[in-house]
C-alpha cells in the first residue's frame, strides 16, 4: 500500500475503454497531442527518479509537456463521443537505482466520460510487482473543442477531413478510480493532489511543412501588394 501511495502521482494517464464498433473519423493530419503537468511538483514528488519518454512519445522536463502520438480517433456511434487512443507502448518511464521502475503507457481520453486512462506497471515490465490495466484515473471538468458540439460528445461521420482542436482541463479523480481506491482501503483524499498536478490535455492539427510554406508565400504576397499600393 505504501508503494502504491508513493507512486500514485504517476497515475496521470491510465486507461479508457475503446469501443469495439468504433468508426474511424477523417481529420486533417498530422494531429498532435500533449499532456501538460506541473513539472516542479512532479519532480518533487518523485525526487531522485529519472524521467524519460518511451515508445514514440517525447518528454520535456522543463515545460512538463508529454507529447504523445495518436493511434486512432474513433466514435462508438454516429454521431457519438470521440475517443482518442494513443500508442500502446508510448508513455513515460521513471527509474531510480535500487527502486522499482514505474511505467505509464497505453493512454486514452474518452469524451463520453471526459476521462483519462491507461496502464501502470511498477517493477520490471516482464515481472511486474504491480500492474493496473485499462483503469480510468482522471476526469476533466472542462472540455472545449471546435467540432461535435462544445465538448466533442457528438461527432458525426464525414467524408471530408476536418481540423481538430480540443482542450481539456480542471481535473479531478474519476469516480471509478475513487472506487478502485476505496476497495483497497486507500483514502482517495491521500492521492487527490494527483489531479491538481495535471493542467491540460491538448489535441490539435499540426500544419504540414507545405502549409507553413503557403502561409509564408501569402504573407510575402500581402507585403508586395501593400508596397505596390504605396508606390501608386
């Protein structure tokens, strides 16, 4: 139990259910997603641990931003809430000499419940001393998007690719995680601080290099037109 409490801060991105009858949604690609945490608080809570990204994720310890590749964007109905699935083996790993390794991976964010979920492994990946899979942990109270209503809960199928912009913030422990803790006689208040450490989940369309080039050409063209008008 002590080990679980000590590493409870690492339960930021644990599991959400993926619908078996999901429909793929066409969005403008590539799409970037980040999870922003309080880096100072995280480093303080895991003093002495080395933090590194695993899989195709990248971690910026200065800004506290974890950049995750998106594996799929799906809905369980048409229209329906969007489910964001990240790479199965992408996430974070915490290591410290003579201490168990902490691995966080297989993240997802389900807009049906606004819950962030994933897997937690404490110990060796081959011989874990603690393994939690597909466990919802955090719930976002504020979710905004530019599609599917204001919270991404009603996304319709489309044959046309659409831009994607979503922000989730103001996290609390999810009801299912609170139940999980209570069943193991762990006071949820003792790990409530975990929710406050995570500030935002962000998903957005990233302009292709050609898009940047076109934007640049457009600015140049506007400058030339302004110059011609002044000359006239």
